[in-house]
């Protein structure tokens, strides 16, 4: 099973989304967006970046004081992702998914039985 993006309006009347696991656990919560199209674009960006993002481990050595370690940038370990393999195909796939999502949304919000004459 896959996770689900939930688009909602927060208490400040701005849009946010959260990524939930199949069991309902909230895995990520977005920043606030001023309007719905920018929130949908944020979901598309998360889909693209998460699928092709690099994994970076940031650790603090055990023998260094935490305050000192914040002043010095810890070493980064980069694990190659599928970005080189997929290239521009992932972007195209995400754009196609957005178009399908918008079409489905329009189909659900269109009034039933009322056509133009």
C-alpha cells in the first residue's frame, strides 16, 4: 500500500498538506501555502524530490561537545538515488499525475446532469 497526501485548510485559512502512512500515521506536515494551486504544486515537488532525493546522514561524534559540533558542519554521506537513471521522466510522470488529479477533481466538482445548451 502507499501513503496518501491530505490537503487541508489550517486555522489561519491557509492551505497545508500532510503525508500519511497506510496505517494513518502522519509522516510529514507541510508549511502553509497561500492558495490551493501552490499547495498542489508543493505536493508535486515533494513527490519528485522524495523519489529522487539523496539520503544524507548527519551525525554528531561522541567525543565532541554538542555546542562545538553545531559550529562545525558534520560530515555528509551521500547515497546515490535513481535521479540519474530516471532523468526527466520523473518530472514528466509527476506532471501527468497532476493533470489526471485535476481532471478527476473537475469531474467530481462538475454539477451532474446540467450540461450547457
